[in-house]
C-alpha cells in the first residue's frame, strides 16, 4: 500500500493533469481525487494542499526550471502525465526544503513508472536529477 504522502502526490498529479486538459475548479478536483484515493485516512491532505498551492503559485518558475533542464523537449511536447509529475517534483526540489531531494526524485520516478509512458520514468529521473544538482539553494523552506 502506498504511503499517505505518495497518495498525496498521486492525487495532486491527477489534479494538475486535469488543470492542464480542461477548465476545472482546482479545489473541487482535489477534493474529488482525495475521496477517490480513500480520503483523509489514506491521503496526507495538508501535504496535498501544500503541493497544489505551491505548484499553482510558482507555475511559471517551475515550468522554467523544467525547461532549463529539458531544453530539447518543449513542455507542450511532453505528455500531460509526465509534465504533471515533473511540475510536482520540480516544485518540491525548488521550494520544499523539508523533503530530501532523493525522496522527491524516487517518488516522482515511481509515480512515472505507474502512470506514465514506458519512457516517463527515465525522463523524469534525468530532468529532476539535473534540477536537484543545479547548485543553488531551494527558494523557500
């Protein structure tokens, strides 16, 4: 059984995916996805909210960080699931000092293996590894 935080990342990935493919109310989508994943017993809801809020607030910076480390792959060319996983992982690497980079990368890779294409996990690993080793400090703690 996945950890409460992994389920939170999956729930937010589903919400970020929905944000990109159709006009939705983020909070309604998040609540629906939390309920479908088992609710508060199964999912770390405060962590979900932190991730979704952070990705939304730092959308352009996160996209820029990904694009810098995947210059041959414009974001629009990436499949939406992989792009959603990268958005969450990049946000965590750039702005969440309380989560070790190795944990962020491992979680993103495992989610990519489960939900992405056959090449998603390798791609996610490469981009997030480059982002994690960019040499600067996280933006906020």
